[in-house]
C-alpha cells in the first residue's frame, strides 16, 4: 500500500477537530457525572421543600414559643407507623376559646363549621415502596429533631434531611450518634452530657438496638 | 502472524528422515498471488449487488429480528410473566438461551487467540468470520440478562455505580461475576476483531470508488497507511490482545457455570461444571462456525480461501470437544452414584428417566452420538453432511442447557414443590427472534466487511516466504531446530 493522495480521505483541519472532540468528550463525561451526582441527588431535589399550607400554622409559635409537645397533635407517633396529622378538632380544643376571631384561624373555623377536613400538604413523603414506622424509631430513642430538624424554629415546615435510602442506611449501619434516652425523644433542645457516640453506644447496648439493613426491613 | 516467516522444522523430527525437506503446507487453494486474495475478498464487498440468496436470507432474518424487538417491547411493557418462568422453575428459557448464546460465542476467541498463540496458521482464513460470529452471539446472549430482570430501567444496578441508595452489588454472587465476565469478553472480542480489521478496512478505503465508501472505510481505518512502523505496532498489539483474550476463553464459561455450580441445587452443585461448560462452549461455537461458514463460502465464492482443509480441522475440534462433553455426562452420572447423595442420584435418574427424558435423550443423541460420525473422513469433508451434524450439535447444546436449567429446578428437594415447565409462545418467539438477530448481523457483516482477513491470509501465501526458494540448505541457515542445522 503506497502512501498517496487516496489515503488522505479527510481534510487536514479534521486533526484539530479531533482535539476539540476529545476535550468535549472528556468535559461531557465530567459534566454528566456531576449532573447526576449532585443535580439528581435527593439533597438537591428534596431538601428545603416547604410547600405553602392551606392554614398559616406556625410550628415556631406552637412548638417553640408555647412549647407544646409534638405528641399533643401527632398523637400516634409512639404507637403506629404514621405520625398522624391532627384533625381540626385538635386545633379547636384550644381555639374554641383562644383567638377565635384571628384571620389566620379562619380556614380552621371554616373546616370546623362545614366538617370538611383541612387539606394539609405533605412535606416528608417517602416513596410508597418504603415501609417506615415512627413508633419503632421514637420509642427506641431516635429524636424527632434528628430527622425533621428544628421544627420549633420553623414558621412553615420544611424538609431538612434528604430522606434518601443512603441517608437511612447511614443510621441503620451506625445508629450510635443519633440515639438518646427515649423520654427525650420529642425534645428539640436536648443535648447529650457526654460525646453522643459514647452515650449512643451505651444506649444501644442496654436496649439491644441493632438496626437491620436487610432489603425486607424497609421494602416489604 | 508475520512473525514466524522462517522455515519451520517439524517438531516430530523423529518420524521424518533427516534428508527430507519440510514443505510448507498449502493453506489456500487457487490463485496464490497476493493480489488475487485481495480481489477475491474485496469483490464480495464491492460487488454492485449481493447474490439473490443474500436478499432472501436477510429478508427472513430481519423479519425475525423485528419479531424479537416486538417480543422484547411486549415483555418490558407487560412484565416477565409473559414467559413461562414460574414456581418452581424461575430460570427458564431466558437463562437457557443466555448460556446457549454465550457458549456459541466461544469459538471466535479460541480461533483468534489460542490458535494464534499456538501458531496454527490455518486459522487465518476463518478467524475474521468466527470473531464476528462471536460478537453477534454475545449480542444475543447479553440481551437476556438485561431483559429478564423485569424492571429493565434499573438494569444499571448490575454495575457497581455509586448512588444515593448506597446500594451495591453483592460481590459474593456469581451472577455479578457473570456481568463482568461477559462484558469483559464482549469488550476484548470487539477490540480484537476491530483491530484485526484495520488494515483490511484501509485496503477497502484505497480501492473505494465512491467518496462515501472512501470516507466510511477511511474513518474506521484510523489513518492506516501500511508503513513498516504501523505493521510493527499492529503485530505487537495483536499479540498482546491475543494473550489477554486467551484466559477469557476459559474464564467466561467457567464463570457462567458458577451461576449454577455455586448454588446448592442438586444437579448444579458440581465441581465438574467449569471444564465441562468450557468444552461444551467450544463444541457449540465450532459447530456454529461450520454451520454458517459452509453456506457463506459457497455463496460468496470463497471456497479457495476457506478450504475443505479448514472445515475438516474444525470438524476435528468438534469431534474432540464432543467426546469431552460425552465424557463429562458420564462422569456426572458416575459421581452422582459414587457420591452417595440421594438427591444428586435422584436428579440424574430423573434427567434420564423422568418427565424430561425426551430432552435428555435428544441431548445425548445430538452431542454424544452425532459428532462421532466425524471419525469418518468422507463425512467430515462433505459440506452437506457436516452442516447436518453441526446443526444437530447446536440443537443438542441448546437441549443440554435446557436439561441442566429446567430439570434441576423442576424437581429439587421438596416433592410438594415439584412442577413441569412449559414455555409460552413469547418464550419461543423471543428465541427464534435472537436467531434472526444473529443471522441478520452476520449477513450484514458478510456484505459490508471483509469476511476473510486479507492481510493475514497473505502471510501464509508462497509470496510471503520468498526465501523458501533457496531450498532446504538455504533454509537451514535460518532454521531454529538443531536437527535441521546439522544436515
């Protein structure tokens, strides 16, 4: 085979295009990886989700300033899988007498008169194929604040944690930094009196807390 | 290739008298000039129209491929329930067909890598087509694990990709080893095949008469100019790839056999599986090469390049590996009895005498009895008869996988959980569809790429060994064997 004009089937400037294409492919690879690693991560997509609710209810006022316990409204949290969203009646326990004329309370009063429940917007929403039990966590000493953040400072509730599978697994593999005596589960301000991991290890030993990481633990 | 141009003294010098001159075997027939080889191979690609039979064949095979796509879409849209897989046989035709196609894919690498390292020069005429066949068989095989997972959109979970679920494949599972074994095999086979093609693509580029052909072949020829430096690097790289590919011939089907052998199902849990599977894979692969090379060489007038000698050699490999497979069947039976495990013993008796006895005896006839006809030279050199035997071998090797997968699962430890597997029409049409895909790809390959490695065949022609004309005395000066030098 002689080197001749027939061998040069492509013009010379294609050599430069080759470099451009190579750089483009390298950059494109980095771009796609970054896009998926950060852009599609639940940390980016879900953290900070704070929908406007039909009622301008402030957790900062009720749970913070007034220091109502979480369980006053979310009654089932120690007993069942779901932390119940309170019915209008729970609000009316107090608001039948307190600030009955408040503008912010109007939707609750309307609901009370018509019997139509308030359509609260769900903030912390796990996929339907995930089985999560609040009682299993709360009664063994995982505080509300660990997953939901400082609710007592939020006017409107927002999602603080990614709630991704990897995030769940981090704690299931090593729950010690997140354990506290169960009587403080609903406290927003509780702090361990020694390093959290040390206390957590003691609590885990005492209560035989060894969370499972089997698929069927959460996907039943 | 090219590296052993000196006259080779025959290893078994003892059987040869010392004065006798070793003559280089003639590996191709017909016109022995270098140009004739180029013309014969390129004419297939450059002919304005392929033979009429090509059109008929590709119409049929492309229709079957369309049917395959339809079946796969239906499967994905509906779910794996459209197949016959159900309790207790959860591995049905999907795994049978996967192993069947992976097995067929073994001849290509054996011919291209092992026979290359062993300096079996006759491989040059058949390696290109065999490697292409390997790739197409891997395509058919690789499809099954992907579509049988059910939720194909999460098939990437097979690979260890970091993700927010922190989900990671189980590295203790042979199913994961399989993912790596098959994907490595596909990658290396593709590189090997493509690298061998580069000089021939450059030939097609230089002969091209239309700009489109020149550009297309030129693009894939990677700027090959045929300089001495190109050749030197090419041959070194080819040798390295051959060395890398060689362990794969043994590893891929060993790992496929681990899918079964590592489990505890009676009839699967046996240590003989890796060598037995590898022998079976080479057996079925060579049978498929012969099955498609015989019509291809007739159709495209390549009888001088792919000679009867080549086919006969491959038939001998089929005879040898077929006998190994037969020995493995006998050993399995013997060990089932000798091992004294009641479940194992039952499984093997059940295979031969149970509800799947029909499949078992088809397998025995096709894999053990049929290749024995190749002891007869007149049968192994008759194109019709050898294709007949090779088709039987392919049928037999499909049934071997069927017997292994289905009989063991249908009746294992618990009699209350026994069942009888029945494929659905979707199973059958999907399998026929993969045959269509395989032949479609092969027919396209025959028409658009050089079916025989032009550059490699030239190295076995007399013109490549001009110094042979010095006669024996001249050759002895370069000879590597002391026997020759002492003459």
